[in-house]
């Protein structure tokens, strides 16, 4: 969806070695900046995914930090990591040594809706910002449980379920 609507280059962690691809794209250095925007429900592959899911199910960790780990390990020395995804609490296997040894700058924040929403709504009203493609499943309120299920399980290409009263 990002490639189609924004024109950004995308990489699929299930089909390629992300670290190798990023190094190739950056002349061997790694990206100057990495932005983690997935949060606590990040997926990974192999043993790392199994480890994070098991720890989460045993209530030994609240979040799956796979994307944060990958950003830290991929970023070039002296680079910056921005953590924008939502996290609830504790994570395991945070590569603090890599942060220190690479001299990375870490920043984090959540979206400040009260600050940006008025400007975004104005841009949408003027037709400068298109968002229709984000509402992949427009449903009635009666279909709420199904919409939440589609979104949670990432079924049927659901990016966002939007519920309209009286639909």
C-alpha cells in the first residue's frame, strides 16, 4: 500500500534479508535514520518470532520488539533511531550494547493528535491529503466484531475497519 500510494520503496522481511538489503542500498554503511512505526505487535521470522511470542504468552514480556531490534542493528554508526510504534511495557533482548557501541541517538514519541489533527483535517478538506485508501473495510456497527477480527488477524487485506452508523 505504501509503494502504491506514496511511491516509497518497500522491503518484505518475510522474503528478503532486511539487514543485507539496507546495507546494499546504503553502500555498506546502513541507513542514517531508521524509523520503527510498528510497535508492540511487530512480527519477525524464525526463532526470534517464536521467542518473542512465547515470552509474551507466558507474561514474561509485554511487547514484541522485533522491529526496534532490527532498526538498531541495521542503523549505521552515529545514526538515529526513531521509535514511533506503541509499546505498553517491558521488552526483552534489547540490544543496548549495539546502541552504545554505534553511538546511536534514540528518540521516541507517540503521535500528538491534538496538535496535528486540525491541520490534517484542513488538508483533507482541501483535497491535498487523500486517505480513502486507508479505510479498507467500511462496515455497519452491527459488523463491529467481524471488523475487529479482520483487523486484529490482518485478514482480507484489512488495514483499517471503519464503522458507519446506519449503514
